[in-house]
C-alpha cells in the first residue's frame, strides 16, 4: 500500500498512456492513493477532473510560484468554490522559487501569502514548494502560523537538518522523493534520519525526479518502492513498513478515511 503524495498526471507527459497507467498499471502495482497537484488555474481544473474520474486520486489546487504572475483575485474565488468538492484535500503547490524566477519575487511572495490565507480560511493543509528561497519561505510560514493551524508538507525537501528541525517544530511534514536515492544527497538522508516517523511523506513529483535506478527517465508512482527502500535502509526497517507508515501519515494529514 503506497500513498503518492505529489504527482502531475494531468501533464502532457502522460497523454499517450494516462488511462492505462491510472486505470490499470498503478492500482495493480499497489498504489492505493494519489494526490495530484495543481500548478495553475488550468492544471487545478485538470487535477480535479482526474480526482473525479478515479476513486483513488485526490486533488490539491493552487498556483505554483512559476505561475504566480498569472494569479488573479477571481482565481482564488474559483479555487475556493472548487474546494467544496470532497476530493479536494489540500491547497498547493504554493511557495517560492528563486532558481528560475519565472515570476517576479515580490509577486511570488504576495501570491504565496494570499494562497496561505485561502488555505487557512478553508481549513485545508498546504503543499509547499521552496527552491533557493529558504529564508523568505521560513519567514512567511512562521508569520502565518499555518504549520500549527492547518499543517501541510514541505514538498521535495531540499534543505538540511537544521532547517528540517525548524519546520518539524512548526508542525510541518517533510516530503521525500527520488533525490534521497542519489549519491550526492547525503544531507537529505540525514534529514530522513532525524524526522519522526509520523511526520514523513513519500512522493515522486512525477514526471520529474525519477529515483535511481531509473534516474533520467519519465517518473511515475511505481518508483515509490525505490524511495521506500532507501528510507527503510536509513530507518532500519522494511520498505513495506515505510509504505504503511507514510500512507497512514498522509491519510491523517489530508483527512482521508
């Protein structure tokens, strides 16, 4: 039993085999739950469509920081209405990305705060994107108090132990993906080691970031097994136990019975 907590199956990477993958292959591979993530108004809609089509898929709605420049107030009103659907369990992915700066940084910060306010008003947890923006992300999340109020996950966590402990103390979960399997990621493996077992989630961020031994290929949720195996080696347990623990963590965070 695996819970995929971060996927983008509505992206065009899957146009040729989406129905077969979601309808047959992934359920047969033991993927029992999937959280598909919105990154814009368009993908929030297509994400919700997937969740409505497949019983085991749930939706997070929001604007990725790359698309923050496109977010308008009316979009927040639309997302709030869409969030009435029972398959919508989170707001995301939202946050800051100073690596590419596809949206101006001041706009990213403004829209990050606006979407956090939306999530707080809706009482939904959030999926946080942070790339090369650790200081501002920490400031905004600390000021919002969202970690204690609604919770959420630091998606594809890429900082070190010190930052991880601060987020854990604030009430956040840590999301770990394929990078944990890479030889050049000892810092992330240290984060896994210090993270309480009830605060860790696993994800693929598919179609991106395939773990070893499939690095460089299109990613999908079947690769969660390699992530679980690496975490199991750090925790001194089995991949099956990691799958069980992280599934329960995700179900509790996203209020899925």
